[in-house]
C-alpha cells in the first residue's frame, strides 16, 4: 500500500502524464519544469509543417506541395525556411534538391532548385544576417578523377559524391545568385600516389581531408564521401561549422575568404584560405589517433551555443552513437574548442586538436532509451534543459542535465497525414525539432490559432495549460461564444471546437452555401478536400451569431 502511494505522489508531482494504453502519439508527458513556448514539427514524409505549444495543441500550420528534405526553420521575420525533396537525383537517396521560403500566412515567397545529374542540395540551409543562405550541395566526381587524386581504387566502384558549400542570394521568386563557394575537393591530402599534387603525410596535414578515409560504420557509404548533414554560421568569427557524418567529425572553415581564396591555403581573416581551421571527434581521420579515440559516431546537428545560455561559444551536437562500441545509445555532447581572442584554434603540432575531453554529455537515465542511428538533433533551452529529437522514431523530449524527462511528444504525422490516437504512423520520422520562446521575434504581431486541439485525429481529452497565445488586433479568427475554428489557412481539414452543440454553415465569398452540418462533439472535424481554393466564411448557431473568415490554401 505504501508503494502505491509513493507512485501516485510521483505522478502528481510530474504534472500531465498520459497513461492510457491508447496513447501512442502526441503529448505523452509534461510538467511544470518543461520550458513553455512553441515547437516546430516538420515531418520528413509529409509536406505540412506544424507549430505546437507545450500541450501539443496546434497553433499554426504551413502547407507545401513538396515533401521535406530534411529541415525547416522559423525565421525571425516569421517566414518559414524549408529544404525540399524533389526526388530528381539518386544522390543521398534523392533527399533534397530545393529550398522554399513561405510567409507566415502560408504564401510561397521564394523557391529555388539545385538538382540535376551532377549535383543536389540536401539536408539543411543556414540563414545569414545579410539574408543570404548557406547551402550544402553534393557534387559528383567521376571515378577516373577520384583515382587520379590518389583514391585507393579497391575502395570505390562508382563515381564519388563530395560536398561543397555555397552562399546564395535569393532573387525574385525563383532565382538566386551565387555569392561565395567552398569545396571539399580543393582541400584533399593522400599518401598513396606520389605523382599527385595532393600527396603528403596525413598526420602533418590536419587542415586537409584524407581522400582515402572512411570509418568502419560508414564503409557501405564510401561513395558518399563526406555526407554533410548540418551547417551553422558564427557571424562574430565569420566561420562556418559543418557536421561531416562520414568522418565522425565536425569541421570549421573560414567564411571571410573570397571564392578564389577558398580554393587554396592562403587568404581570409585567418590566412589559411579554405583549409580546415578546426576539426574534432575522430583523430583517426587525420592519423593522429586510434579508433578507440573516436568520440563522435555519425553525429548530426552541430551548432555554436549562443547567448544568453551559460555555455555560450561552446559547440553542441547530437551524437547518434551508430557503431558505438559499448552499446547503442545517443547523447547530446558539448565541447569547448581551444580558441584565442583572435579566433584562432590553439593546437600543438604533434597532437590532435583539443580539447582532451567533452565539456558535457547528456543522456537519458537509461542511455539506450534515446537512440537514433540516423537523423536527430538537439537544442539547449533558456531554462537549462535540452530538447532532444530522435529522428527515426519521431520522438521529441526535453531533458534536464541529469537525464530526467520533463516533456515528451511523439509526432503523429506520417506520409498520409495525421493518424488517429491509439495507432502509429510508422513513417513519422523527423530530422530535428526547433523550439521557440514566446518572445521570439517571429511571433510579434502574428496570429496564432488557439485551438486547444492536438494534431492527431480522434484525440483524447486531457488537462493541460500553456501560457496564453499572443494575439494581434488584425487576427482573422476570434474566440466568440466558445467557438474556435482552424487552422487558418486550412487545407484538407477544418477543426471546429465548441463548448456547445450547434449548427454550422460554410459559405464562399459570393455567399453561396458550400457545406453545412451539426457540431455534436467538443472537437469536430470537417473534411474540406472537396473545396476549391479561396476564402470562406464560417457561421454557427451558438448563442448570438458568429461569423469567422477562413482561407483555404
């Protein structure tokens, strides 16, 4: 009896904990120590992007015609940046090929395609302070050229794909100008072919990339040489941070160079041209360590920690742990690169890059409880906790530094859209999740739909409260007579939430009745797929007359 009482006390302290056998998606748990705000949910297999609050309720939505490929970001001006998957190339399984920018009101402002038989954009794009974008592009190098550059011919059966980074300036609605470019191919070293220009002692050229390196876990991926999967920009240092998955390393390069200087080893703020300024995670990649010295395993989402967080200036990432010798578990790892006041990375010539060890590692209480062999990301929050996104399973958790879970959410969205509570999408993978505080600039003057409705279909009722959603004097939807409807704009489905039973009618802007029915449940779903593009008016019979403008995208 005493044991049962202790369990009940623990659950009460924890806050909202959904314990039913039917809870498979959406909000799983939250408590008072979870960080309030909004989370951007971008399912990989779906073209929709969702903004949810702490309770898992939908507050905004964007709808594209193209699936994600792979990341989406909410920009400070309220626009949505998303990479798209065009499936026009076999590079990286066809992931990538395009970039889109959408307005807050779900209007496509700009789209650009980088996808043909010899190159394709992929994974992510970083917005710079000047509004330009840093984009990762995989480029095909013919097998003949790879062998001439010193690659061991026994380890390559086909052409090789090597990553480059370009800075582009969006122009108009579908064009861009290349401002700057850096290519891994310009910074190779090898010790197999003395006749090649890039011949040298690997351990003496840590600033260059060994064309013959591939780790054991990535052996089946050596055609995809580097496999960049994240990019971050530090405007103060004018440096770019790259996650090179197939090297189990992070790399830092100088952005202050010209494109010509970026091809060589001289020039730029740090006078090293486009050579690597810093690398960490696997000293074996430049023959300054052994395999047991490797710390990163197929890592993702490397970024500089920014103010006002306490570890500002350090580098954090999601260490997937694929191929980790001890056991399969993922962790959030933080390092503090040794750097002087001028932004130069300090290192003894006869040793690997420092630091000697991690500054911080965060895992689940039972480390194997969080594991994603591919995808995934992390984000440190202002309350000191860290948001962890397990890519494969679509799970998002907020952990404190001891590994305690304060918020957990499972994406309910698969390829065909949201599933009903109690079922599993099976294809609900996410690349990462991004959290935004209420004070984030993107929300100023914007309408967020206070639906109190989760994304999943047939949701259960549960008690959860989040900070009131900011409103705008020009908001299109209003909470009148206990009636709410959204999202706005809507596409395939309109959700009506009503505290009372009533009738509803939907009219087009010409006043023609296009749909009507009876609202008999607190949460009512209207299938709007038969409707054509346009603006619609919703009227209900609850109490006094309610009229709300809606828009079908």
